[in-house]
C-alpha cells in the first residue's frame, strides 16, 4: 500500500524530515512552505528541496489539492494548520521542539533556561484546532545543563532529538498503520504567546550578574532580537552572554597562526 503524506514545515529539520519520508517510500503529495528565506538560513529550503524532488510545492494551505492521505505533518510550520486541512489525513501530527504540556507556545527554549530546568525535550502530538494542545503521542527528553545553555545551543540539541523522534513515529506508522496517543495533563499545560515572550527579554537594572547572564543566555539566538537593557531615554542595549563571547573569540582566533604564517 502506498503511504501518502502532506508536509508543512520550515527550517533545516523539515528538509531532513522530507528526505527521510522520500527515502522510506512515502508518496509526499504536497509540501507547504515559504519561498522566501533569510540570507543566513541554510540551503536548500524546504520549498527548494521539494521542488528539486519534483514534489508539488505551495505557499498557502488554501492551495492544497490532495485528499485522503495517511498523515498531515506539521514540522516547525509557523502557522496554525486549518481544520479543513487536518481532516485530510488519517492522522494530523505536529512535531514541537519542546516537552509538552509544560512548554507550549513561543518561549520554550528560553523558559527552560530561565527556570533552570534539568531536562528538556521535544514532542509529537495530534493536532487540534488550538496551538500545542492535542493528544500526546510521545515526548522525547534529554538532560541539559541550564548554567551553560543558550537558546541557540538548546535549539540545536532539540532539533537533533526531534528528528530522531520523527523517524520513530514514521517507522511506527510504517509497521502498524496506527498511532496511539493520550490527552495532555491540563494541570501542567502552559502556553506563552509572542507578546509574553518578548517581555521576558528585558533585563532589570537591579539584576545581579548571575541573573543578567541567565536572561542573556536565554535569548541568545542571532539574528533575532536579544535580551536587552532599556535606558531611561528609551534606547535599547542588547546583551551578549559571556560564554558566547568566549566561544566567538575562539572561533575568530583559531586560525591566527595560519593567518600570520605568510610569505612576502
């Protein structure tokens, strides 16, 4: 039996997910992704990779023409998947780069650092009409050191673990043609929106060194806006964590001897 899927996504992880589906015999009927990309984002984008593979690629959910697929998959897709699209699949799955139900919404990497979490993770859940609230299929967790993590470093670890989780779920469906899930614990559910997320970036002037560095690390993810101090005049000064400055210095100076070893 041919396994059919619609994939909606963004970021490099979604390209790896697409490759895995194709390599394992899935008929990817359509891909939904943006054609636009930032100059710092890795290539190919999901849209470009799908085009290269000859897969129908669209930018809007309203352009989807496929019906009756096995799976509708959202992998780092930046918009809510519409109810009529959810109904196109036997199952509609979302891969979320944080452990649910505790870390729904925007600030998942940042909150884990701010709250000094000892572990982190990624989740796969059934999509419903709300954000990050559907029944859980599986949560994959791993230990972290909140004292040295930045939002960027935690994102990289979570993305790698989420691809492992993706492969596990796809392989499970390949074997059984079923996916089991259970409701999220409503007492543990939490969701932070974009406005709440941005408010957390402001470093209080009375913060001590440790607190300031923690907030700074929690929002280190260039080129996005970083943690900041707001001056009385309204000007904003962004903060770079000490641990990042040291790492940047190592990378900048690692070829100093080669650079100086030239012949006139």
